[in-house]
C-alpha cells in the first residue's frame, strides 16, 4: 500500500523512549486529530529534531502515513512555538500537563477536531500569563470547552429534570443526567454543591473566549467544583479521563496541608 505524506501543525501531547535512540511521540494535529509517530534518532545528541519534540511544543510536522500501521513515521519537525514558560510554577506545569493528558485520553486517532486544537493552544498560552489566583479557573474553563467540543456540554443554567432556572443556596449536579438539578429535584439524585459554585461554572461556560481580564478568580469552595467537573468528564470518558497530572497535584496539596506531629 502506498504511503501518504501529511504536513500539519501539531502539539506534542506525550513522548516516550523507544529503543536506544528513538522516541514515540503523540501529537494532536490541527488537521488530522491525534497521531502517534516514531521519531527515529530523536534521542541522539545531534538529532535533526532538536527541542521540537518537548512536551507542549507546537510544531510543523511532516509524516509518512500508512493506514495499516498504528505507528507512523515522523520525517521532519520544525519548531513553531516553544513550550509555554510554566516550569517556574509546579501548579502551572501540572495543569499544562493535565491539559495535554486530557486531550490524549479523550480522543482516538484519526478524528480531527479543530475546536479541540484551539482549546489546547489557548489554555497553554493562558497558563503562562494569568495571575496565580486565576490558574485553576482557566483550567476549569478549558474542561468545559473540551466537553463542549466533544459533544457533551453540561446544562448549568436550568434544572435538567424540571427545567426551572437554577437558583438558591444549594443545588445538585448529576454527571450521568448531564448537568445541574434544582433543590426540589436534587436530593438523592446527584452530588450536592453550593449554588454559588454551580453559578460560577455557568458563568465560565458562558464566556465565548478566554480573556485574562474577564476570567474570574476561583471561589472559596474549589473542592466541590473539581469534583463536579472531574466526575462529569470521567463519566463520559471513563477511566481514560482520569488525569495523573492532577492526582499528583492533589497529593502535593494534601501533604502541604497535613498536620505535623
């Protein structure tokens, strides 16, 4: 079967060692969706790929593709944008890694989605520039945008059971039913959370585009928002959507707040 040559913009989601000198690279491409390639000789000191295969790097990739193969061959890779400067903050770096991991886990190869590509480039840029108090809010905004791009936007304005507007001090959220539930319909029908938290998520979802000036700071009840969003994505994506990057960050936060003897 003849080979096809593909040329596309791509973001590096993940890299792994392969053999003595090569790397297995997972891209999310602008035109072809997720693509796994072999970068032969990428670990050699004088590799032609240089730093273009670092995590979160945006590149122009040229690949040989055969439909009968799971792994394609990377032949050229030109650096377009270096990875965002996140290394000075473990929190920002963890969220950047989680953003890439989420796309890797929720997508399958060969299904392009231009909106997902835009979501990922946007959040990686944003994580480097937002204020510290906005970092997690930006990631929540990104999770909502990813869910929408994949076709399962949660309902956060009206009760998914009786359709009344979601108001009040306490509300409910049900990942399986697809969104928020009012106080009357909610007991025993989802996860209870403050009305302020659900309204905050609705406000994030309503933003048409990311803006540092428009992005609100995270409210005090962050834990229940994390639980609601992760539960929603894990329901739709299964175990594949559990993010090790965030679990690592959670473990660090627990150790920092644990009482000392």
